[in-house]
């Protein structure tokens, strides 16, 4: 367990959520609680005055569409802490508090000489949010480095430990999304434990990472070199939310059956396709959006980014409705052209 702080619970009324979402959408919450320890979450769960309130758990706000004001209680997970917990069966078990910034935590593990998370460098958001959608990039998913997590049941105040099987991870998916625990504010992740291999192998199978390492003349990369390559590729292709507000990839890559993939490939030979272990085929959503004419195109104050069509950007003063309208237009055009349904990756938090 990471050390638990016992600070007074910070609860604000009529709080501005604009600084807490990377799309910079304006919204207010009737109440906002800054959760800085597992105890804070337990105390809040036991508070009779707050029973029955609509709740939402907020991490880094980097995978969120705020669609109006929230008439309820937002719990912002800000629990800090990082520690080596154990070494067992060829792995290091490393724990981090839910409020740790994901990228800073990854860089810290590398500085300690504990590789394994380098392909996930520069992903926005917090440690606690990472398991919710099983973050992944450049050929690595969080599930592959996951040990367990601790969550507080905000109804009963109980502390629960979920192992790999209990998290039911899938492609950008977990039990938290499947059961709506996160969206409905049922569970707050307080701590995540990672399983980092003692015997490390570089994972450079994604062309962008391999290309970046080759361009730097690195044939046998260290974990730091892989991290630096990933960071360089991401900085080239993805907008910095502090400069151009966005929520990363806006749509999931669709996974279709083999027959659908074959007929799409016959009609569109350039469509990137990646065979999955279960026989289905993953398509690149960014390619579909670009082919449907949306790369660099705007609708009102929002648009699909010119260097990466999968990223929806706020070009200024957008509201949740603008995001919804653009997402629907892109979905409609991709469906009409390819017969493929695009599913948004971010969570929509709607007006009560
Ligand atoms: P990319 O390299 O241009 O490739 C397009 C898509 O094809 C990716 O989404 C990726 O799927 C898939 N792909 C590429 N090479 C693959 C391979 N060797 N094996 C299997 N699938 C392959 O993609 P990108 O948009 O620049 O993104 C690079 C990586 O960062 C991807 O893994 C992407 O998921 C991740 N990323 C995630 C977010 C987010 O917000 N969730 C934002 C930006 C980037 P996968 O997505 O399944 O890897």
C-alpha cells in the first residue's frame, strides 16, 4: 500500500471544470471533491448528506467530452505516491497512486532502471484512468504490464482489489467501462500496481518507432531510446492539448469480421488492416476518416486534426454540442462510404 494521507476533504461548490478537461470544453459541477487519499474516498462514501448524489470520477480529463454542466458531485482523483512493492517470479511490482500523471510515472520508472512501460510514454492522463480504457500505443497495452488495482466502492466505502482477470481488459476496454462503474461514479481507482519484467526486450514492431530509431542510427535500443523515439513520434503527429485542446484519438479502431475486411480490401486496397488473434481484423480509423474527407476539416469551432485525422481538436470556444455534431458527421460519412461504424473513445458526460 502507498502511504495514505489524512488531509481534510476538499469539497468545492459550483466548480469550473474547464481547466480539468483537455478538450477545454466549458462546464461547471455543482460539487467537486479533490480526492487526495483512499481515506478521502471512503469518508465521502460514508457521508449521508451526499448519498443519492449523481457522481462522476475524473482523472486527467483527457478522454472526456463535457456536454454541459454537471448537476452532481465530481470526484477528482488526486492520490499521489510511487513505490517498488516487490520482486517476484521475474517481475518487479511497482505501485502508483491514481492521481500520478501517467507520463511522469513512466519516466520515473525508467529513471529507476525499471523498464517495461516506455512504449506508453507521453499518453495524457493519470495512472488511475489508465486501466479504465486499457490504454495502449505502439504495440503495447496496459493489460500486458498490469498486476492489480485498488478501488473504493463509493456506495459502500469498501476497498476492493481487482487482479488482471477481474479487470476483464479488452481493446480500449475494461470492467469499469463494461459495468459503467466509472461513468456512474460507482468505483474510484485509488492505486494501480504494475508488473515490470526483470528481463526486458524492446518492442519496436510499430513502423513509426522502428523508423525513428533507424533514423537516429540506433540498432540496439535501450528502454530510454525507445521512450525517446515514442515521444518524438507523438510530438510530431499529435497536438499538445496545452496548445490545441484535444482528447487524443477520438474514435476506436473498428474491429470487423474477416469477410467484411476482405470485401473492404477489394474495394479499397490501400486500407490498413491488422489481423487479430481471434480471426477478426482491425482497421485504422484515422485512414477511414481521412478517406472520407475529414482530415484537416472543421465543423464550427471543432475539426479533425490536419496531421492525424483521428484526433478531434477544439480550435476555440467549442462546447460539448459542437463536438457531438462533428463526431456524428464523421461517423455518418464513414458509415456511408465504408459501411463501418466508428465508436467514440472518450466518455461523454451529459447534462443531468
Ligand atoms: P499509426 O502508427 O499511424 O497506425 C494506424 C493504426 O494502425 C493504429 O491506430 C494502430 O492500431 C494500427 N497499427 C499500426 N501498426 C500496427 C502494427 N504493427 N500492428 C497492429 N496494429 C498496427 O497510428 P497512430 O495514430 O500514429 O498511433 C500510434 C499509436 O499510438 C497507436 O498504437 C495508437 O493507438 C496510439 N495512440 C493512442 C491514442 C489514444 O488517445 N488512445 C492517441 C494517439 C495514439 P492501435 O491503435 O491498435 O495500436
